[in-house]
C-alpha cells in the first residue's frame, strides 16, 4: 500500500511543527516575558545581522544565557532517549 508512507511523513511533519511551537512558547514564557515577535529580532541581532532594536539587554541575557541552553539540552536529551 503506497499510502502508508505518506501518512508517516505527515506524522513526522506534524511532530516537527509541534516541537517548533513548543520551543517558541518555552523561549517566550517565564518570569521575564519575551514576546514571540522579539525572538526573531534577538536571533538576528545575535548573528550580527541587525542592530539592537525592540528588546532589552536583560531579555537577551535571559534568552541566550538560560532559556536557549535549557531548550537545546532538553531537545538533545529527548532525541537521545527516543533512540
């Protein structure tokens, strides 16, 4: 049956989209709220593509010093445990 491979692809794509949504929520929520619209600006600033605009130094420190390492470690551990 040729349709079963297509269903598996849809499940994988759905799970990847769910991971992206959960990641954005995880990076945005906390004691210091970082609006989801500022996340893109923070990433572009960190890569040196834009000047600082629309976010504070505190938001940048919290995102890249605390939340991003925790998120990446959680994804890595989850992927390791799934194998």
